[in-house]
C-alpha cells in the first residue's frame, strides 16, 4: 500500500471557482488552497466516506461514474419511494465550506499584541462579530448543501447502501 498523500491533497475546486460561484474571494492562493484542503478533509470526506471520496477523485480525472457525478454536480434524482428531488451537489457545499474557512482565516495577522487587520501601515483590531457572522452564514449554507447531498446518498434508488449522517450539530439557546 502506498503512503502517498495525494488522495487527500488533490483539490477538487479552486479559488477562482469560489470567487465565481460562491462569494467574492480575493485571498492569496496559498491560504485558499489550505482552506479547501481543510474543508475536504474535515467536512466532506468524513461525511461521505473514503470510498465515495475516491470515486469523486476518479471522476475529476475523467472516469465515468453516474452516481458520483450526480453527487458532485447535483441534479434530479428519484428516491426509494419514487419521489423526485432536486439538489445542488456536494461541489456547492465544498465551495461554501472553503469560503467559510477563508473568511475565518484571512484578513488578519496574529501579532504579540493582538489579532489585527493590516490595511496599510496601521493596524486595526479585527471586527470579530462581523467575521463570525459571515463565517457562520457561509458554514450554514454549506451544511444545507451537504445535507441535500447526504439525502441523495441515503435515499436514492441508485446508491442507497448505507445510512450517512450529517456530522455537525447546532444548538441555540432560547431565552435567557
């Protein structure tokens, strides 16, 4: 067995795709690529499993796999109860997970004094509330797209083999 790490470091999207199809993204490529890799390894692969991830990598290399292609690009599928569903695809989820991680990681520099935003020769403290809000919004959108993709894997007549659950829990306090 090979010790190659290429299956987890192959990036299935680019900064340009995030910028064009998700939200404006002008961060440095090195940062964006790290965020894409984190999103793939922490948000996508654990949710769909290594076997399906390898199938997605294969279609990115030109192989034909109708189930993986529909999972990646989204579209229309019929569930085991013969109901039709439309979903955006796992690619869209990866775009938003990656963007959320870029929002969280970019725009600031950790110094010995504070985490600051470098706009010019002066530094300002990062507006944590605005940054957190943008991160949470993008992450929630990504969770929604991933939930649709997992529903496809769980209920589609073509690929309903095992039960896959979403791995993110959100708890909100109501009241005081």
